C-alpha cells in the first residue's frame, strides 16, 4: 500500500460553451496522502468544485475532462469506463455536498436513503443494513430514533451529519467534502469539523475538503492546495502554506480572513480586483494583474511550480524571494497600492 | 394535528362554495325573465299538482322564504319533479351519475397513465427529434373540440371500420339486472371505448406537459445529482427519485382534472348518446325541463367542488413537507 | 429627493405595453401561429369578398333543384354544399368572423377582469383579498360549460352568451396568477419606497405594478382566445348557438344533425374542425413563444 492514495497530474476540465470551450481547470496537480485531510481552497470560480466533481466523474452536461490523469490507488479515474467508474462510486469514493437539505430526497425518510446505498450499492441484507444504519448514526452523533424522520425535520447541522453518515456508509477510502460547513453558523461549523476530524482519525479516511474559507483549512487540514483561476497557486503542508505562504495570492488570503479560533490576526485586508474571466484568461501568471509583486516576466510566462522546501510548492517567478515578499505582504499599504 | 386543522378549514371552504353555487342557481332560476313559476310548474300539470308544488316549494311566498324552503329541500335531497319524465329529479340524476363517473374516470385514468409515462419519457429524451414533434402534437390535441374528435373517431372506427358501436352503453334490446352487471359485461367495453378514447386524447395533454415540466425541473435538483454520485442505477435515479418527486403535482391535478373532464363529458356524451348527466343537462335545457336541468347542473357542480377539495387534501397528504410543524 | 430610496423605476405604462408586444419571432411555431392569425384575420375582414356565396343562402341548381349534398368540386362548390343547399366554403370563410370576434372579446374580458381582481386582491390584501379570493373559489366551483348551457336556457341564443359566461367565470385562473405575481412585486423594495415617499395607491399600481403584470395578462388573454372559440363551438354544436350567425360550431352541429357520419359527408365537418384546430393551436404556439420570451428558462 503506497503512501499516496490519489495522484492528480495536469488535470484539465473544460466546459462546452457555444461553439468553443472554456477551461475551468487548467493543469492542476496535487497528491493526497493516505489517511490525511487535504484542503482545496480558493475563491468561487477558481475551479475547486470542478476538480472535486471531476473526481466523481459526475459533472454538468457540458463539462468534460480534457486532459491529465487522476491516479486513484493506481487506476486512472479519467480513463476508466463508465461501468468501472460506477463500481468505485460511493464504495471507494464518497461525497459530502454543500447543502444537505438539497441533496437529500425530500420524499423519503433518512433511513430509506441510507438503506438505498447500503443495500443497492453495498449488497447488504435487511438486518445487516439496519444494524449499519444505527452504527452510522451513532458515529455521527444522532439518536437512532430519528432514522424514520424526513430530511426537512432535521436542523442544518444535523442534516450535515446525516450527509456524513451517508458518505461513510460503505467505508470509502476517499471522502470529498464540498464546502461541508459553509451553510452553517460558526458554532455548528466547529462541531461538524470536529466530528469530521474525529471520524477521519478513527477510520483512517483520506479526505479532500473543498472550501473558500481558509480558517476551515487551518482548523483541520493536514495539507493545503490553494487554487486560483483554474490553476494551483501553492500547495504544501497546512502549517507551511499558512505560516509561510510563498505565493502572493496565499499571502493576500491570509490577510483577508479572521482566524477561526478568534485570535487577533491583524487588520482585514481584501485583495483588490477580481479573478480573470476563464473564457479569455491573461497570458502568463493569472494572478499578475492583481499581484503587488508582479514583474515583467509574470505577464508573459506561466510560472512553474517552485519547490520552496520539500513538499511545499508555489507557482511564482519570485518564489525564491518569498520571505521578503511575505514581510511586505503584512503591510496594508502593499495591497492598497494595487488598486 | 395540523393535518386535521387543514382538512377542517378546507371542508369549511367546500361548504361555503357549495352554498354559494346553490344560491346562484336559485337566483338564476327564480329571477329568470318570464314566468318565475315556470321553474317548477309545468303548465301541463293538473291544478292539484300545481297547488301541491306551490305548497312544497312555497312558490307563493316572498323570495327569501322560498330560499330557505329551497335550501331545506335540497338538504333532504328533494329536487322537484321532471316535467318530461314526471319522476323525481333526484332519482333520475342518481341513476345517471354512475354512467358519467365511469366515463370520466376511465378516460382520465388512461389519459394520466399515458401522459405521465410519455411526459417522463420526453423529459428523459430532452432535445431529441421526438420532443420537437411531440410537443406541438400535444398542443394540437388540446386545440381540437372534443366532440369533433369524437365525430372523427366515430367516422373512422365505427362507420368505416365497423369495429365499435356508434353510441349508447348497450346494444338495443340488451337487458341487465343492474348497472354493475352492465359495466362488467363484455360488450360494455366496446361501447365505452370510443367515448373514453375521445376524452382521453383530449385530456392527456395536461399530465404529459406537467410531468415533463416537473421532471425537467427535478432532474436539475441537487438530490438527483447526488443519486448519481452515489452510483445508483439510472432506473433508481430517474424513477425512484426524479419521477417520484415530479409526480406529486401531477397527482393532485388528477383530482382537479375530474372537474374539468366533466365539462368535456357534456359534449362527448351528446355525440355518443351516452346516458349521463351531461347529455341529460343538454336535453333538459333544450326541452325547458327546468327542475331536471337544475338537478343535473347541481350534481355536476357538487362533483367538481368535491374534487377540488380532494385535490387540496391530496397535496397535504402526499407531500411529507406539508403538515409537519 | 423623493426617488432616492427607489432601487428600480419601472418604465412608463405605454413603453412597457409596446415592449410587451414584442413579437416572438425566433420560435418557428410562434411565427407560424402569427401567420395563421394573420390569414384568418384577413379572411374575416374580407369575408364578403372571399366567399363566393352568402353563407345562409339556400342555393339551387340550374334545373331549379335544391343544390344540396353536393360533393366538393361539384358545380363549382369548393367544399360542396350542406344538406340545406348552402355553400360550405362560404360558411367556413364567414365563420372566421364570429370565431375571431368572440375569441378576442371574450379573451379581453377574461384578461381584464382577472387582472383587475388579481391586482386589487394582491395589492390591498386584508379583507379585500379574502373576499375576492372566496369569489374566485366560487368561480372555480362552477362547472363552466354546464353553466353556459344553463344560461342558454334563459337568454336569447346569441354569440355573446359565451362572452358573458366567460367574463363571469373564467377570470378565475388569471385572477389567481396575477395576484401571486402582485404579491411578489409588492414585497420588492420600490413599492414600499414609493409609498414612503407619498405616492398614492393608484399611482403606485399604474406606475410600478401594472406594467409588470401586463405581459402575464397578455399571456392568459391569448390562451383565453382558444377557450372562447372552443366553448362557442361546443355551445353551437349542442344547439344553443345563434342560428343566424354561421359559426364553425354551428356548421358542426348542422353536420351532425344532418347525419354527416352515416352519409360519409366528411367535407361537412372536417373543414370547420381543422379551422378551429388551426386557430386555437396558433394561439397556443404564440403563447408559448411569448412565454419563452418573457420567462426564459435557461437552456430550454
């Protein structure tokens, strides 16, 4: 059993638009080590959800994988036939959606929906399934009596727990969580994240946590991949990426979010401007137009992934000067000047 | 508990509407131009009969007194005497009601079964050539007068091909012990076929378009996508999840459709000489048999109002989200 | 500054009216629908010129026999003659007049009454709303066609019976839909803003709400044209129509009563039926075209 469960290389996902196509994901590479939580973070539109959905191979009608590979336990998910891919779904790769309210069928009880997965996908008999349902509910902290309830009878946080229970039903190897706590209030967010981390440790799961909230990443992730405009800006261990960001975008992100644990982290400074349109992306580095540290080469040459320390990469021409740029990034005036 | 409350308030609504329709009917027949007594008294009745009727319906009393007598009579099921047939209207109406209901329900069931399946199929095959042809075709079926369609079907299947009889519910001279005997006899189906088909063709448009529209909406829902991510089979996703959710509004529309269908019945019954309430209403009005006309209209209205109530209740029953705290 | 809080000002009533009359020219079916309407309109206007004979005129052959039951093509009658000796084609042509007349008038009444009821109920709410909606419930409880038939018992046979009946009963669908639309509009900021700045209710209704519901009114109006024509056909078929006005429904009744089926005289009832189907379908297609224009469903 290798250390790496999932290895994504140069993944490209495109959308058919009109007569042409648009690359929502343009050459993304990262590894998910077995038994770890990887945070896939970036603003809306950066392509993180597209990557997550590409891993399940259930995408929008006009979306398609246009390049790269996704090696899951040695098998390339991008190349598998639909039949083989379907065999993997939920049994080895599960998904926790953003809004459990909308992802649970309103006309069936929660028990029915759990059983559906356990019996139709897991081949379990009636009694075995029933036992497993109770087990799952216990794992996520909901009393078994509520199995007979309908989705709308649960509160937001509880519904998310149901979604987690569903995802874990068949003991998958990889769980992809797409903004699992975004729709919840802060206190409940923390509870759910704690739950998720405990379960992950308990069961030895590998988790990809997709979020736009960097404080969520800081709270439970082991590794971080920062995406921007369809590409990977930076990736590394969580500590390294957040305490020593080596890409100007990550440096800016850190300034823009309050710490989850409430510790004062300085003035909130948003990054001025907006991400580029992916229909007509700028040449070279996509962050260059908004970057306070951009130099001439940034606008013409796509920056390579520079290994600033073992396992920590940043796609920046000036990655070598990271410590200096980090210092300058701390000051509000650096970001204001970019307006 | 709120289920009961909802049911109670809706039943109240039903009573209100019923009362209003009954009152409108009363006013229409009493205030019509000409002899106000003509609504109940046929000039060919004997003097004794006329006096008896005057007393029974209080026709010499002031209008508001007549109204209460009228309501009282109604509650007791007293609808007067038919001019033409010299028998109680209530009896005649009740005897005809089953024929109309059989026609209505059989045609609607066929229409809905077809419409739901075809609608789901068209949603499934979005953007296909079948869809381009089917939708305008369906709209055309709603654009044709039902009686015209009946005439066309008669021309083709009865007069030309001779497969089906041209009208009525039974062959001439055939005797049946009871209505149930008639309905379960083999030949009844041949008589029912064309009128039911006529109504079904006209009515299938609504469930078809509704089901298709609902399916298209539901297929976009997150839980359908989730079902796919779970790796569930197409059947489970489309039928168990999408169709089940899309079906809800269609089922409630069935109840309301019964009410609308009854109107279509009126003309179809006339084309096929089907002895039902619709044809009776038409004949009664043509013959100025006012008590019978009133009775037939009332019976139809009662069914329509009842069906509206059932539609309301059905919705609260079938949707687990409604009725819970 | 009075309009400071208003987030959006609707364009004037007239401007919106003309905007709503935008023709859905991208939908081929809607275009054919408009074409059909145009053809029938022209036929109706120039009926006297187009029809070779007076529709009620009883015709005779050169041998002074009744020119009855002639097949299409015989003796110059494009669609033959009825059992009474009248020219079928002329009847079809003149039928367009009553069809369009009733259709448009009834549709206008339905749209007008329904819109006013919906507007008032939705805007003022409270007991006004409650009363109007109870009226709508009652209207829903009245079976429409039977009602028209019963009316025919008292009133003189006339094509306007249908219009009257529709005006009394069929405003119900339009009323409910317009009302919910008004409720949605009311909850938007600019209505409250206008109120706060002192606009009268009437002004608010005319300025902000009416223009936004007008497209919906047109939509329901155009569907009602179809209902009206179908209802008139049914009423005439049942014998309650006006024998003086040769409508398509009357032709169908005449055909049925003259044993068209037994005589296999298809030319008596198929043409009027086709005409009805064409006009009503045209209405549906145009409505669909408008619907896609006004409420576009993404990716439809």
